[in-house]
C-alpha cells in the first residue's frame, strides 16, 4: 500500500517524523494516523461551507442562490471525479497503475480492509483517500468566487469537472504523487501552490476569458464597486475557513503516530492561526492608513491571505515568523485588489489576490524558515504549476466558450442568475436589489 | 456496565471489530473509544444547528424566529427527557432495570468513574450516554421542519417531549437496546430507520392531522409554492448536516480501539461523503432534465437524501456503491416532493421524502452490500418501527388536537407565528413579507 | 517545561488524573494529550464565529458590519498580544521569567521540538500554547457585544489589546499560572470567573462609562427595546458557542493520557450539554410564565447562561445537578435583563447577565458538588478577580475616554457605525432600518 503524499514525502527525504520505528505500538499508531485523517479531513470538508458563505455574502442577492448551488455542486462533483479518475491519476506514480486503489468493483471493501490491516501501511487507505479528496474541492471552490455573477451554471460545472478530474490531479502528482517536483525537493506542505495557486490560476484565466461584470468598469477607467449583499455571511464564511484550515494544514502532517508527529501538528496549528491573525491585522492597519477607513472585506480576505501564505510551510516558522508571513499576505490583499481593478480583471470575491498571489508568496517564503527548501526549486514549482494550469485552464475555458458558451446573456446577468438559471430568488421576501446595478 | 448499542451489536453477532483482545493496550483502547464518542458526538450535536438553519432558511420570514426557538428547544428538551426517562427505557433490556445508569443521586459521578475505570467496559459511560443522547434530538428535529408555519409552539414541544422520552427510546430498544429486532439481525448501522424514519413517520402523521398551510393548495388541485425566505441559510444548514453526519455515521462504529475499528470508521466517513455527493448530483441532473432548471432546494435535499440513504449501512459498500445508493436517494427527493403535493401533504422543508422515504430506501438497501443482512428482516424492521411510530404519534397528535389544540389560529398563521407566539420579528428591519401569502 | 494550567493544577493538589505513571506508554499519552489540546482548541477557536454571529444577529443592520469586523479583529489581536506578552505574563510564576517560552528568536522551533520531545512534559508546548491562546479571545469577545452600536472602532480595539495583553493574563496567572488563588485552592475548572466574569466586568465598566445608546431609555424611566436585525444568525451563533464549549470545558481537563482523563472529559462533555439544556428550558418556562410569551433571545441567552454556569466545575456534578445549575443560570438571565434596564445599563446582547452574573453563580456553585472547594475561597476568587478587573478596566476606559474618546458622534450613531467607521453597509440591498431608531 503505497499511495499518498506520505510516501512521496518520505521518498523526497523531507523532514518527516512518522517513518521511524514506533515506540508507540504499530496498531495504536495506525489508529491515531487514521483518526487524524478523519478529524482533520472533516474540518477541511467544512471549508466547502466556508467558501459557500463567503461567496454568498459577497455577491449580490440576485446571484446568491446560484452561488450556493455551485458550491454544493462543486464539492459533490469534486469527490465523484476524484473517485472516478483523479485519485489514481494523482498517485499513479506511487501506486504503479491507474485503478489500483479504488476500482469500482464489488470486493473493494474487502481489499481495502485487508490492505489497511497491514499496519506497515500506517493508516487506513480510506482515511487517506478521504483526506486527499477534500483537498480537491478546495481548489475548485476558489474558482467559483472569482467568476461569479456572470458565468453560466453548467459550463462552470463542466470546468469544475475537468479541473478536479484531470488538471488538479496531474499537477498534484508532480509533488504529492512522487513526481518530478517531489524529486527536486519542492516544498509545499499543504498546498499554497498545489491547491491554492491552482485554483487561483484557473480563476484568473476564467476571469480574463469571461470578462468583467456589466457595469463594473466604466469607459474612462472608472471602477464601480459592487457591494456584497450579506456581509455577516461573508464573515461567517471566513471564520469557517479559518477553522477548516487547522485540518487543512494540521492534517497535512499526514501522521499522528509519534510524539514528533504530534509536535509537528501542534506547531502547524499554532502557526496557521498566527499567520491568519497577522493577515487580519496588517490588512486592517493598511486600509486605515491608506483609505482612512477599515474595510471589512479586506480584513476578511486578510485572514484568508494569511492562511494561504502559511500553507506552504506551516511546520518550520516560529510563531513570530508566522505572524510576519501572514502580515505580508494581508498587505498583498490591500495592494492587489485595486491593481486587479486597474487591469479590469473582475474578481468578485478577491480570490486571485488571496489564493494565487498569496499562494505564490507563501511558496517562495518557505526557504526563509526551512533550510531544506531552496528559492530556485520553489520558483520552478510555482512556475511549472502555473504554466501547466494556465495552459490547461485556458484550453478548457476556450473550448467551453466556443461550444456551449460560458457567459450568461446580458438580460440574464441584469436580472440575476438566480432567476435565469434557477427560476427563484435567494431572499424572496426582502431582497430588492435597490443598490445593485 | 453493559448499556449501549455496542453490547447489543455484539450480542447480535454483527461484524464488529472492537470485541477481540486488544493488541492496543486496554487503557489506550479505552481512551480512544471514549474520545471517539466525544468528538463524533460533538459533530452530531452540531446537526441541531444544521436543522435550525435549514428550516430557518426554508420557512417564510414571519415564522423564522419561531422555528429557531423550536430547534434550540428541541435539542434542550431531548437531552433532558433522555436523561429523565429515555436512556433507561432504551437500554433497560441491556442494563436489567430502569434507573440503573443515570439515577438522580449524589454519588452518580463516583459510581460512573468507578464503573468507567473498569477497562473491560471499553469506554466511559458518560461518553456513550452523550453519543446516544445527541441522536434523540435528531429524530425530533426532523418533525419540526415538516409541521412548521402552522403548528402552535407548546403543543409541538409537548409532542417533542413524548417523542424523545418514550416513542424514540421504545423502538430504539428493539435494536440498539438488544431487543427483538436486534435478535432477528435487523441491520441499521446508524439509524436510517431507527432515527430518520422515526422522525419522518412522526412528521407524516403530524402533517396529516395538522393539515396544510393556508393557501398552499388551491381548490382545483393547484399547488401554490411558498418559497423559503433565506436560501443561503438553508445551504449552510445542509453543509452543517453533512459535516455532522460524519460523526453520526462514523461514531456509530462505536469504537476506535483497534485497527479494525479505525478502518471501519474511515470507510464510513468516505462512504457517507460519497452518498451525499451522489444525492446532490442526481437531484441536480434530474431537476435539470425534468424541469429545465436546477432547483437549489432539491440539490440541498439531495445531499440529505444521500446521507439518510447510506446511514443504515455505511460500512459495507464500496465508494462506487455508496455513490449509487445516494443517487437513488436524490432521485427519491425529485419524484416524492411533487407526489406529496399531489396528495396535499404539506411538508414545509421536504423532510418526509428525505428522512422517511430515503430512510426506508437506505434500510432496504443494506442487503445489497451486506451479506449478513436479509431483505425480509430489513422489511420487518422498517414495518415494525413504522407501525409503532405511526400509532404512537397519531395518539399523541390527536390527544393534543382534542385537548389544547395544535393548529394556530387563522389570523395568527396569516400574521406569522413569530408575532403570535413570540411577539417579535426575525428580521425586523428588512423582512416585508411581500411574497408571502 | 513547566508552563501551563496543568502544572498549576497539580501544584494546587487538585483532583487531576494525568500526573500518575501511565499504564498507557509515555509517548502515546503525549500524543493523546497534545491531540486533545488541538481538537478541543479548534472548537474553542470556533467560538469566535459564534460570538460574531450572536452579536451580528442582535445589533441593528446599520451596525452589523462593524460588529463583524470587531469580532475578527478581536480574535486576531488576542492571539498576537498573547504571543507578544500575555502568555509569559500569565505563566511567569510557573516558567520562572518572562520570555522563556515563546521568544521571538530563530531557533524557537528547534527549542520547542526538543522541549516537546521530553515526554515527561506530557504534551507539545505549542498545543498548550494554542489552547491557552484561544481562551483569551473569548474574554475579549464578551465585551464587544455589550458596548456595541455606540463605541468607536479603534478605541475599542485598543481596549481589547490591553485586556488581552495585560489584564486577562495577570488575573489568569493568579490561578492558572500557579499564583495566590491557586495556592488558596480556588476552583475554576475552565473559567467561569477567570474568562467569563473577566469579560463581563470589562463589559460592565465599559457600558457604564460609555452610556446607553441614544433612544434606549426615555426620560420618564421608559425602556425602548431595540430589536436585533437577524435572529437566525443569533441562533446560529448560540449553537456554535454551544459546540465550542465542549472544547472549552472538555479541553480544560488538560490531558487525555489516561482512562481517568477520558472519564473526566466525558463527564465534562455531558454536564456541559445538560447545563445548557437546563438554561434553555428554564428561560423558556420563566418567560412564558412571566410575559405570557416565550422570548427567543432569552432562550438563546439561557443556553449561554447554562454554559457559563457549569464552566467553573463541569467535572464534578451529576447530570441532574448540571441541569439544575444550568436552570439557575437561565433564571438569572430572565431576571437580570430587565434589572439592567431598570439601572439604565445598556447591554446590547445581554452579555453581563450571561457571562458576569452566571460566571459568579457558577463559581460559587462549585462547592455544591465538589468537596475540595470552599465557599469562602470561591468568594475570595470572585471578589479578587472582580476588584482587579473593575479597577484596571475603568482606568483603561477612562484613559481612552479622556484622550481619543470612546463614544461615536451622535450623527454617526444615528447613521450607524457601518457608514461612519467602514463606509459601507452590511446588507446594502435589503436593510432599510425601518424599525431602527
């Protein structure tokens, strides 16, 4: 049973504490490793709710039901596609051939149980599968926020399908599947690049190909802010993401069978928290200084920015370094959001600054606190993943654009996607759309 | 100390992995078993928030505060009644006599600690109690959604009291308390029938005796849809339920003291997730095909349908089978919701299709993947539980109807229960009720 | 490595089960202790979302975005200040000198790992740090609800900074840092006094110095109720707090390395739940009896009241006693809320009754079920903490008042803080403020 990031990490000679002989007996370690995947994986699953609420709060009320639908659909599709294709595609270098791990056959469970019961494997195969699966959905969730309010539902879901079944797993295999980036020593602990920048690149190509929402950018370079309809929901979404991130980063220790694993997971939890805190504080201070007002959505994105920034290396920094890494992330938000507007790239929820730019920053920052990582290798990883996802996403977006179309009709966009796509309203009794354009 | 599903399961000869001698030392196993009950139980507790948000999102704004109150009251009452009566009623066949486990006496804690410290028991008695208690509330939560918007508050709470103190525990004792269904080999891993169909039957009898909301059904067979006021909240509720279900099904392994337990729990987590994903996708595709629009509330109920469907047997299917079991659940939603409207059974949130019909489907589907289960026994379980709950619920509903009354006055229903029952509004500043009838 | 409540508790001779030689091997115990801190700590972190939603639901829509911002800022600032100063201030009696545990130095991680790997310590230092840190934010969150809708943003955040960096840690050191209250045998298991009454006292002094919202109290002693804008959010917040409280109290066992720890944690989970249930039920019954209507916000605050009440001693009561302790808490809410209005103390969310009064009640109730605690010592603890926090908070509030000012301008208060402080609206499309004053 060799089928996950753990093996890839060990093969790459990374500082990883689970491999050595257990003082803890093998079965206890097996249970703890498995339970860690399940508990942390459940927290990551809940991030789907976080994205849903963040995006539902930041779009206008006329597009809210559609974004809710997309988010639950993304999570469902991501799991199914990862089952049908993605998991094997991602780990085939490790497992030898496609189809070895999760074949659609009747004796799956028996095989699984048997394989799992080999304590040398260290954890239940299903628990590993569950944990990897919840990561796929995260990458896809990032896209929906950026392209919201003007993309047609089914083309978006088709893009999600390809992203989760093919694009994410292929680049994921390069590092976590034991591929060439892993062999080079590319360090991306929980996926600043592998998860967040992938979602970010796909979002960026989507935003460019799709174009901005009607009315967002004036002819003379003016920018018309389009406020989100429900900021408490966006706040809730951010807190849920923050909570889920403990599982995202903490679970990426990939083991809990030794004191070293436990120490590593504890450091990861603490650093993850402090980076997010740093992101909030720097975004607040900078918006106060620059705009003379604190901006709630900047503060929320500051938290996410801090979280993405620490994700590539949450195990090695001190708490103080983690705060600083997060603060830089928060600053990226404050400067990048207006920059995107200047470039007329319409990113509804600010996912490109938070997930793409901070993903790159976080990946490049790893060597600052981790002697095993090098700037050159980190750059190769960032660029390689970026080049692949840009090309692959662009092909898919363009293929969709020139076949079934991706952009909602002008009238549908004006009326709102909820009416056009779903035939209903998210808030039928109190949404009036007075401030919408 | 013999007082829970674990004993009943072992007695029934079910494929259960905790009983054999531990390679893991007894105390470690004891800790892990206990901690599993607590962590998974906390997730189940959070389902109360999921039901509250789902129902708050799917009722009209004029009834929203009342449904919020009902949901927190249900959870509180369920716990207290399970303490006063339910737990002992449910497990008296196992424990020998009523009152043995949780007597209201001063030396409870000492007794508990002592009993618990007997490692042979395998887990802390309080942790088992906590885990069983959170299940009771779930059954009661199902009812509130169906009968919302026209039932009086206190009669509903009295029904909840009887349901959680008497009806649920009695039928629960048949299987999880070591009773006749257990002896027959009835297989209902986490309660598709024992929890969900029980709530569903009680909801169905309530809906029939209470009648539909004013204006829902026209004289000529027309159906007037009454949209929910806040779909993002309903979406959030669904995600919370999905999260909580990992605890609901995963914790129902009832142990974490061996590698076999861990493997079982991991399989359960993964299958639970995939059934929900299948339910979402099938509900989306079917509504698109049939109605040419995707329906958000159908997709949300599709997730719940998948979750209920897998609950009777989340340990034995392959991932692929779990997806298919969930997809059938999603299809049940799409076809049953209009069917209920044809029968003029007014189910505000769609709980009868999701919890009752999918509960039956899930229970009957167990033998498809579990050789130890038989269709005949499953049918006897479904029918036996159904007959009992229908009769018992009907008696309670009718007794309430002919004494204090259950239906709100016509004016109160028109004005909204929030004003009538609570004297306030859920959204005083922006709820206008323009679309309400 | 001697740096937390655990040591203080052991030193004080409290009934604590982790210290004795493990039957569980030392490394397994180390992992379990650490994992308990992380899982329970993550639940406590999520309480920040609970406070945010509770407060966002109970203020008017024109102040909703500001309260959201405050809540995420509080959590971020609390963590950073606890890192910079608070943790060392709180545990310096234990650790010997300030700066020993979390110095801002490059070899922190190495030192931590090494220290942590000493199994005698029993748990990873980072996990303990994480768990203590999330408690600080809770104390600060309590204040924001009381002083909402009329306090200026930055002065409030400065108060938060001082509270989390200095005031909370100093009084915390008296008990959990091994100080004089610990030596006297003051029993406050998870912080009814140390966390909740501290927040409550700071809130009370703030409310008194700040004054009531315009329009809340008429000249002739009349009270004008100001309803919250979004009660489902307040309900959600309460459920999230309830969930988080399992971590708050359960994690405060501070260990999971023996069967005794597991039993203690299970008792704590069950009692915590039942006290909250008792609070809900008593608040509902009392409001029905007194006002002839059930009040949703009273029921929600009843849950919180029950939770605060049990927090000082959730390990010793029976389930029945826990229900009664919570019921008294619920009653305190029902009687104290109108009392505060009579005194013209404007507490927007009811935090003073819930956290301060029930915190005192819970602390004084410990000797009822715990023979090791004495009423005199409990009273000294309550009074000592109260005196210190009243004086310290008053100094800080007054210093802020007479320098930069704490009260928003009258026009800003009328227009809402969201416009004044953030320049935006929380619900731009449907908030009309028709009912606001």
